[in-house]
C-alpha cells in the first residue's frame, strides 16, 4: 500500500550532503520511495536498477511540457524555440532524433577524437598560465570551457562567436536560475545566426547536415525546429563539465585509483564508466508523468503523478554492481551498466561524445601534470538533483 512506501525529503541535509549514503538503506526497504520537495508536489523516486530501467523504457511514463514547467521567462520571440526534443514523445520525438542522431554515434565520436585532443591541449596550455606559481581552478579554466568548445566545433559555431558561447556554457553548467534565464535569448539568437551563416557558406558539420536534411527529408524540418535543435544540442553538450570536475576530484581523493590510471592509461575507457557510475553529475532524472493509473514495483501510481529515477541510488544497487560502495577503475563491464545517461527512447544523445571527451580530458591531465594535487577544499553546490562543484582548486606541480 502507498502508506507503507518510505518517504524521503530532498531538503534533508543528509540527502544533500551524501545522497549515496542517504538513499542506500531506503533502497533495501523498497524499490520506490515518495520524494518530497518544499513548495512542490511530491514525486515517486525509483531506487533500484531493474525497476528504473523498466520505467525509463515504458511509454506509460512520458516526458512532457510539465517536466520543463519551470521555464525561464524569455521574450515572446524566443518562446517558439523552447519546446525541445527532450519533451517530445512517440513519432514526433523519433522523427527529430533520427535526423540528428547520425552526428552522435559512437563511431562519429571516436572520429572526433583528434579535434577534442587539440582543444584539450590548448586549454591545458592556457591552464599553466592561469596557475602561475600557485593553484588554479580546474572547473573554471578547464572543465567548464571544454564541452562548449567541443560542441561548437562539432556543430559549426563560427570561431569568432565562441567566447560568447563559453559564457552561455557557464550559465548552463551553473544550473537553472536567473543566469540561465538571462542567457537563453542570446543562445537562441546565436543559433539563428549560426544557421544563417551555414546557409550562406555550407560545411560538413552538424548545422550543415541539418540544413541538408531540411532540404531533402520528406518530413521537412521547419526553421523553428532547425534552430531549436541547434541550441538544444549545444546546451545538452555541456554534460561533461560537471562530470570531468567530479572525476578529477574523486581521483584526487582516491590516490590508489589515480595511481592505477597513471600506471595503465588503457584502463581509462572503463574507468570513465566507473566514475560516471560513482560520481555522475545527475542525481535524479528529469521527471516523467504517468499517462494512466498504473503501478511501479507494486506501488500504485496515479495518472499525472511524476516519477523520477534516483540515479544516486540505482547506480549503487548491489543487485547489479558487486561491492557497489567501492570505487574500482578496473571494474569489469559485464552485465547491465550504470544509468547515468538514462535509458530508452530518451537515452542521452551525446553519451558517446561525453565519454570520449571525458576520457581525453583525464588522459591529458594525467599525462601533462603527473604531480596534479588538490589545493584545498572543492566546495559543492547544495543541490539534491545535481552532484556538482562550484570550484576545483588544484596545483599542477
């Protein structure tokens, strides 16, 4: 019965400080918990891996406009561009995803490794100058600009416009709020300008691909859909900012694991998966809404109820991961993997690119700075939905 379902307050200091430990005992009591949020309606939180995977692939639970109800207040001419592929379902979602997916395959991500390496090396060259003889904020000067520089290269944002897009990336990485809302009009205008520039001068990049798809595809992309795809892909590509920062902070706090990677860089692809499981930036997935009265793991869920996957719990589920409370960069990749990039129709489009980008970033950092060390506390944002740092001070050695 619903009354027996455990309840967790997302405002509980224990949940905010160490969500992984806070959710663990509740997960062993129930596959589902009731999550309460001050000022908002309660949500159902799925705590176990198998049930979470099933829910994410179940069409009875859908993303919708309600998922993104807390939209920023933007000028009227920007509003048509706010409805992104993320909140679409069914044939509408599949049509747009089919058009953009070829740019984000694992093979395409691997082929993009040389440009990523070049961008990483350039940022690390600048990092030395920022550090001087003291410490440097690795979040501000490396993890934050890197994903925007990479996605701008992939998408085809002109070089002269990229400093402005770096500022947009900082607003996105900081999370929803006033800074993000203020940046949205500029982001949409930048996407319009980038599309116009590529129409005038065709090239082999994502915008060029989308413009060709608009001309050739039987369904035809509208101009609004085209611009919306560009800006949403650019913003969605900022995931590695907090992932890379979390990975570095975690490795510096676990010197034995760091030493293993230094000794054997071939472990890095698997280590990136383990680090994503261990300290991925998303603690909760975007809420989905039940299309009908149903149930989750025996718990009645009413039509319209919101449901989220508690990634901080499912990615440490002992039913799937042996010794899940231990970070192990040599962990074998057999069986079901982490759900850090979700699952089902809305599996993260940029997952392959994020993986390659994180691997390249960590490999270059370890190679270039063998004496890399923490330089004091790395403060964390008190956010029950996202595991992210506000700074990452390090010394380069």
